């Protein structure tokens, strides 16, 4: 067998053996990251829309629960029960952050000249 051909076989064998040895390590690292000592997360999505003729945003929170067609999911003041408006999505994030929610990802959609801000958050389950 020519040396070049043997070198390819040895290289391929080394590569496969390294991958097989690293695979369990990668899997356990991924599991540790997602469960972190059996810690699980719950997720929610903030959906922000610009208030009509205002610089403020109104934010709804989707916890992934089943809800009726007419159920209002906008964030409300705990004392007065009125729909709470925020100066910006960061203001809303800070509000939920005080309750243990952490930012994960954000994206924006545009619908008929209106931006709809969608932010994913997570919180450690108790």
C-alpha cells in the first residue's frame, strides 16, 4: 500500500476515534447547559406594539397557555389593574427582569407599517 494511502487511513482512523471520544463529552456538556443540575426553565414571549400616536409600547406576554380568543394578555399594573404601557421594550424587559425573567432572543416583524417586537425570555422554575 502506498504511503499516501496509508496516511489517509491513519488520519481517518484518528479523526473517527477523536470524534467518538469527544461525542459523550459534548453531549454531557449540552445536557449540563440545559439542565444545570436539574434546573429547568420556563419561557415566555413579550410581544410589543407601538401605542397609537405615542412613543410608548404596549406589551403582551405569551406564557404558552391555552387562552380564549378574547382573553387580554397585556401586562397590567398589579395594583390598579390598568394596562401598563412602557417607555420601550427595554423598560418592559427591566420590569420582567425584576421578577426573575432573563433575555434569550429578540426579533422584529413589520405588519402594515407597524413594528411588532417579539422577545423571548426564560425563568428558572422553582
